[in-house]
């Protein structure tokens, strides 16, 4: 067995591993986000045509949300084997599973062709996507962080984080291209193309990921015979506090991001009169910039600490929530673009860039894949999954802007409160 020392890791692997984590994560999140875009724009009519427009949108967002149910299961299963047999093997398998599920969605007949079986198959494929993503984040982040020098862990850990906006860029670009087709063709078959394209992207991701070596910290765990028999039980017995902190810390980054990238796709055109293309283009530009702003923000996090970075980012996100919706309400292209930059390029960067370094630092190496993955994915269940659904309900019952901004501010308050209370908490950080 080859144990990799810190000097060799510093010289050889961190950049290559960070790049591989970035590419693979971008592809997996592309697969994940094209479903959200299709849920906002297509699935209501294609899979729930008998429902009213509002009910159809809610049903489509519900299918988007079911992936978050299977994400914790994926975190537990992938975490178990990632902590026992290695990070790299699980990363490769998660990519294959995600790509297969995404292509399957592109092949599902609509409700008009096979009736109730259509939404059932859609939900099953979405559950498989969620299961794959459940194992992806932890493995990608750990490979980047555990290869990195300790003083740059936030920076290297931010590269798989930057894969999230990169995946959203790919997904948005794919649907912008599809939107060039006539509307009837988009509804009939055009929406399938982004899903089917996943097959080629996964091949690229596999090529990149197979070239990296296993995490040195996992190799050291094997050398020292510290491998846990049942990592999830070890986390639940000894790391409950760290698990709770890891889950609640993410509120400020997840709720605003999913409101903007999923809910606003239907809210903007229906309630504010903003064209789909304007919103998609604005999200695309903001996310392209976010790919750069995430690692830039992480360099600040390495200097001031990931905890402080998360607190400052949460306060910024709360402050910008109402201006974001006010800018949207003007329905002008420049204002919509500025709104997206303020909340995605800046807000998402300063809240999300430090998450990988902070959450992974809460857990010891022998259960880190399981602990970090379960914390992150349960954060998704609690904060990401219901966000579009809750936002639709809020917008339907209120005047919209203030109430939606208050929802974002409440999420940010949770993160700030938890991080403030854990200032002196005994966690493995």
C-alpha cells in the first residue's frame, strides 16, 4: 500500500484533483439542474396536463423536490463505502449513476402517451438522480480538501463548490439553445435534448476522474487501521453535534440559491412579465461569474476563517434579499441581470465558498465522507427541497417581494445563529 506524504501531495496532486472534482461535479449538477429548469418550464404540461396551471407547477416542483428525499440515502450508502473502500471509487460510480438516470428522463414518454406511468417513472428517475448526488458532493469535496495543504483547504474545497454554478451554466445554456426551437417543438421533443446530452458529458467526467489518485488521508486511515465498521453509526454516536451544525449552517446558501434558480423561472414570467430568455440569460451570466467568484471568496475564507466567512456572507444575503426582488419587479433586462449578480455571483459565492472547508472540518477522517455527506444532504432536504414549493405558496398568498425576502432573511438568521452559538462548541474543526 502506498502512503502519500504531505510534501508529495503539496507538489503534485491538489490542482489536478481540484480540477477533476470541479469537472465531475459540474457534470453531475448539470444533470441535476436541467431537471429543475424543465420542472419550471415543461413538466407541468408534459406530465401533469389535467391539473390547473398553478397545481401543475406545484406538482412539477414536487417532482424536483423528491430528489432531496433520496439524497440522504445516497449520502449514507456512498459515505459508508467511501469511508471503507475509498473516495475515488465512489466518485466514479456516482457519476455513472447520475448520467444513466438523466438519460432515462430524456426517454420517458409523456402523460399523453402512457398516462399515470409517466409521472411515476419521472419520480423514480429523479429519486435515482438524488441518490447519486447524495454521494457526489462528499466524495468530490473530500478528494479536493484531503489533497490540499491545510492552509489552503477552503480554496481547494471551493472548486467542487464552483462546479455547482458551472453545472447551472451548462443547464441554462442547454435550455437557452432549446428555446430557439418553436414552442410546440420544445414542448413535444426539444426539452429531451439536454437530458440525452448527459451521456457525452459523463464520458468526459469519467476520463478526468479516473486519472486522479486516492485521498492521502484515506490512505493514512487504512494504514493506521482506523476504518470504521459502520461509519453512520459512528457519526450518530460520536458526532451528533457536528452533524447538526453542518446541516443548519447551510440555510443561508441553499434557500436563496434555489429560489433564484428554480422558483424565479416560473415566478418571473407569470407574475412579473419577464421573458424566459431574459431570466435564463441573466442567470447564465451571473453563474459564469460565480464560477470565478466562488474560489476568489474562498481565498478570503482561508485568511479570516470559514466560520467568519459564512457569517458575513449570511448577513450580506439577508440584506440583499428585498433589493433582489425589487430589481426583478422592474422587469427590465439590466435590473434583472444586476439582481442575479448581487445574489448569485456575490451572495452565493460568499456563503457557499466556505461550506466545504467548514463542514468537512467538523468530522474526523475515518468518518468524514459519511459525516460531511449526510450533513450536506440533510441540509438539502431541510432547506433546498421545499424552497421552490414554499416560495410558490408565499407568492400566491401575499404581495410577493417582502414575504419572499423575509423567507430568505429567516434562512440567513438560522445560519448566523448556529455559527454564533458554536463559536466555542467542541466540534472537530
